[in-house]
């Protein structure tokens, strides 16, 4: 056999053994929901990002140290409640005072209906006076 016949035979075998080639269009499917991906991927991507994050916030320890205790929150709530009760008593025509760790609060109502609130700072002795006059509706 000649070289020409070998090349013809190889060409025939290659032609018979090749399958038809198929091609398809490439389509991009984003993963991140911010860029049009599936919204169900969001929590997965966030948890992966948080797992890789090794940054420590330096203000966290300071913020935890500055948090108010349960006793301080309860004390503030109680002071607020007592001040509210005092103002409700004033509404009924009475007067009264409230003493807290920081302030003396005196509330008085005169016969004309004006309300006077005297607030004295216990540490500095500074005094503030708030006078609320009744509004006449005509």
C-alpha cells in the first residue's frame, strides 16, 4: 500500500468515527442575589463571609463595659414611674416632690392653674424653674 492509500484509509476512519459536534450558547447565572442570583443563596453567602471574617471590632469590649446593669435600668424605670405618678397627682390638683440620686424635683400648681416645676441639681446646687401656664381656649 502506498502512502496515499494509508492517508485515505485514515481519513475515512476518522470521518466515520467522528460524531457530529454540538454547540450551545453560554449563559451566565449569577450566584449573588445582589446581582440577580437566587435569593435563597443570600444566607449561605453571608454565613460563608462571616466565617471568613477575622476582623475584631475594638469598640465592642468598650461598649460591653459601658452597658448599664439591670439595677441601673430598674432604678431609671422606677424614677420615671414615680415622676409620672407625681405628674398624675398634680393633674388632680395636688403638688409634690421627688428626690432622686441626682435631682430634687418640686412640682406645684397655683390657684390660677399654672404649673411650676423646680429642679435642683444635688451635686452643683443649680436650679431650673419651668412654669407652664394654662391655655385659654376661646
